[in-house]
C-alpha cells in the first residue's frame, strides 16, 4: 500500500526541515543530559537499572513523540499548499497516502530514539542488555499513538497554527504524563489525572522492561484506547476533507 516514491519524498522533506531536526534530534538528548546525567539522584536504583537509564527511556519516548507528531501534522501544510489535492488526482489511494504518512512518522521517531540512545550509551546509564533493546523498540513502536495524534491535529487545525499549538501541548502532556517528573513524586490527585493522558501509557510501556512494575496492563489499555481515538478522529477528518474535492 505504501508508495516508495512518495515515501522517499516525504522523508527527504522531513530531514531537510531544520526546525524538525532541532526539536526531534537535538532537544531530547539535551534534556537527557539535564534531567538524567545532571540529576542529583542519577546513580540511585530504578528497577533493574539506575535513574539515568530511567530518564534515558523517558527522553527517547519524548523524542519519538515529537518526531512522529510533527511528521503526522505536516499534512496540514500539504493541505494548505494544495499538495493533498494534487495527490487525489493521481492513482495513489487514500489508504496508501495515510500509510505512507505513518511510515514517515515511524521512520522519524526511529531516528529520534536512536540519537537519544546513542548519547545515552556514552553516559553512565545502567540497565540489562535486553532492556536496552526492548525499551528502545517499545519507545519507537508506541510512537504510533502520536503519529495518529499528529494526523488528527493536521486535519483538525489550520496550517498556520498547528505546530504552534502542538509544541506546548506535547510539553504539557509530557509533564502531566510523567516523562519529566516521575509519578511517585506527584500527589494522588495528579497521579489520577496523569493516568488519563496518552503520554502515561506510552511511557509506562516503554519503561516496563526496566522498572518491571505492575502497571503494564493499564498502560497497554491506555495506549490502545488513545490510538483508537486519534485514528478514528483522523479518519473522520480525512473523509470530510476529501469530500470537498
């Protein structure tokens, strides 16, 4: 279903976007150095590793979120420029177009995760070898939630506002969902709110091979539910958008 030609074009365009690269490739490693390596409790125990490793996984999730959301939300700029309208005049099927956008989002999130883990490998992050691999793969795979979120927002918001809105929203969700502040440091009321955010589920699933806590089932339910909500929302907006042509 995925068009190789369109996929190459989309990947080149995303990689050439300096703003996207700064936010997805530079910021997460910088935050890792600040919140992880520079943490006063950096070498304390966290599951089967240390706090540095815990923050490493969290920042990989954050980078994957930024990358996949920005890739999905780029559809708003295409709509404004008339690119989406031109594609509808070609043999490219709508399902193939959406699949290509999701593939680009996953490719960009893979780059973001790889960069964070490359930086983390030079630090004193400690966790089992299997956890290095499994946490990275889960951080990447769960970014599909935010690829769907980006698509939904791309069809919902006007092009001139989409990135200005999504940046603060993702930062707020990251704080509320426990990426920057561990949930055990929050009050019970804030923890209850955090568990309702899409970031909570992604973070818990990605960190589970390291933390081995008992919240995996609820986190998986969170991921599935939010993925379904964003996917349905994107599909509905996509149908309305194509109906106008």
